[in-house]
C-alpha cells in the first residue's frame, strides 16, 4: 500500500517518458498553433463568407471558450484522473477542427470555433498537470522550458503556415490538418499514458466555474453589441449587461461559501494581485487580441500576399523571444519584475502610436521594425503577471492565482477583439466612396485585391489605413492604462530560497 502513496513518476522508463512528452507537445503545438495559423487566412475566409463585422468572432469565440473552461479542467483532472480528461479535450478539439474545415457559413464556423476552444482549454491545462505527474521536480523545470519553446515556435510558424496553406490548398486546410494530428496524439496517449486513479475526491465548484464563464461571455457580448444588435446601447445589450452583473454578484456570493472556490476572494484584497490582473488584461488585449488585426492590416494596406504577410510575423515573434528570454534571465538574477512591466508597456504604447501614423505607401521595413518593437514589448512582460501573482498569493492559492491571470489575459484578448472589430466596421461603414471594380469593400480577398487596377488598389489601401488609425490609437490607450498599473506596483524583490518577501521602501517612505 505504501507503494501507492509514494510520489513516484507515472512512468519510470526514460524512453517511454520521452515518447509521451513528444505526444503531449504535439497536442500543445496543435492547440496553441490554432489561433496563430487562422490569423493570416482570415481575410480569405471573410472574402468567401462576407460578414466582416463578425471577423473578430472567429478568434474571439475560440479564446472565449478556451478561457471559460480553463479553471474547470484542472479540477476535473484532480477528480477523474488526467489521462481521460486530457484525451476528452483532444477529442473535442479534433471534432471542432473537422467541423471548422467543413463550415458552410460564418455562423457555422464561429460555432465550431467555440467547440474547438472547449477542447483547446483542456489541452493547455492538462498538459502542465500531466508533466507534473511524469517528471520529478528537478527534471520538470527542464521539460517545462521545452514547453515554452513549443509555445514560441507555434507563434513564429503559425502566421507563415496559415498564409502558405491558404495560398496552396485553400483556407479549409488549416483546420482539417488538425484532424490527423489530433488522432495521432490521441492514439499515442491512449497506448503510452498509464491511468492513475485519484485518491482524493475534492468538491468541485461547478457553480463558481459556470458563473465565471457566463460573466466573461456577457462582457464580450456587450462589447460586441454594436455589431450584433446594431447599436452599443440597445434593449438586447442592456439585457446582456444586466445578466452579466447578476452573474458577477452571484459568483461573489457562491465563492464566499464554496469549500474549494475557483478563485478565492481573499486574493482581491492584495493590491499587487489586482494591479497584475489589470496588466494581464491589458497585455492580453494588445498581444493576443491584436494578432488577427495586424494580419488584416498588412494584407489590405501593403498588398502583401497571406504568406508574405506571415513572414513579417517572424519579426514580431523574434522580438517576443528576445524580450522574453532576456527578461527571464535578468529577473532570475535580480529578483525584480516591476521594471520589465514598465518597459514592456512603454514599448507597446510607442509601437501603436507609430502604427497609427502609417499610411498606404509606408516602407515595409519600417512596418517590420515597429512589429519587432511591439514583439519585444510583449516578450519583456510575458511572464511578469504569473511570477508576480505566484509570489504575492499564499502557497495554498498559487494555482487559483495563476489561473486567474491566464483567464484575465484571455478575457482581455476576447474583449479587445470585439472592440477592434467594432472600430473597423464603423470606420468602413462611414465610407461613401465607390471604387471602380469593388462591389463590396468588406468582401475583398487578398487575391481579388491583387487583381484590381493600380488606382483602385491604392484607394482600398488608403481607406483601410484610415480605418486602422483609430484602432491603433485605442490599442495605444490600452497600453497606457497598463503602464499606469505597472508604475503603481510595489518594487518587490523576489525572495531567494528561505527568505521572506520584502517590499522596497518608496522614495516618499524613505524621505520620512
């Protein structure tokens, strides 16, 4: 019986563990690649189905479903065992991908993206939990760093792969390619991953998880109500806001009484936790939320093909990798994370201020340089909210605090996608100009744009550049809100092993 209780790795054979890790990384690559790969193909999808006002929902629906289920999957793994929870998530994602590839309308595609997200959220959460079962703590750190490299790689390859596959095989291929990958990962885990029956049966806060998901969904629907219901303030949007407020208030009451709340309310009494949550929301809005719109911007204002536009994303991801790796090394040496939050949001604010001034004839090299600056900005603070909340939260709440940051980042991205979509649609609707050869500007694909006469192509590029200017100014304002929160952070130094946390005195305190 003692053997059962000993905290041994799930798999003792090193070769089998490596093969299992490969299957886990395959599933992770598939789930993280999905949102990146879609970005450069979106203008082509909009060209086929129309409905530019729902453009943002292709990304937003996936992120929304992903963030809604993330807190729940971890607890389900504790209760039912990681193997079957992980396999169920991969199965849901694979079915969602097949339905996306066979979509017959914009609405079908958005519904299928929700299904994909319900699986993708489970894959992301379960992989880190299975890694913890597979590897001893010393080994685990090394393998988690490989997981980070897979995340970076999917960010770099996604837009290029999405653009190239759209050009060669049509946009449906970017979804259908997930089906064989999903089946391979599923078969590998079914054969190689042992089932460990959980010993404890924690009580899951289903009510808290559901109310949190409904609150997040209400926020996104409310921000998108100008496109859904024709006006930002309409009976439907007021109803959704009221429903969201009721869900949020009920959630607070439920979390107070829950034996194992999804998010313990004591965390919100900590000012550092609240500020890092604001930084995380704004970071999600300008990092994840902007990907799809940068792709649309590049293809409409520069006339680049989807695959060429994807190449510019390598600069953004290169900046992200440089920023993230250098910040990680310096934070581990100095123990200070506040300067990186400040530097990150400053870089992004400058990048968006410059982007708002770009016109249709701007050199590609200049646009590439701005994208790289934005990438460095994202990278510098990518790990700051997680490191900060894990340090600020009590040991028993570290998991919940980390989950809250992940959820707030995804929530920020979903809300921003809706806001950006509303700005672009309203700007294009204002245009009363008719362009020769263009029946409906919203249904232009990159290929159709390339075949237009030079004068018409220039007119379309100018219209889109003017429409994107207020969008980039909004993103700049979001970055500045995050910057204010970053400046308000206490200059905490992360403790070494055996030390206690000690905030540094501010200049005002020192003067006293």
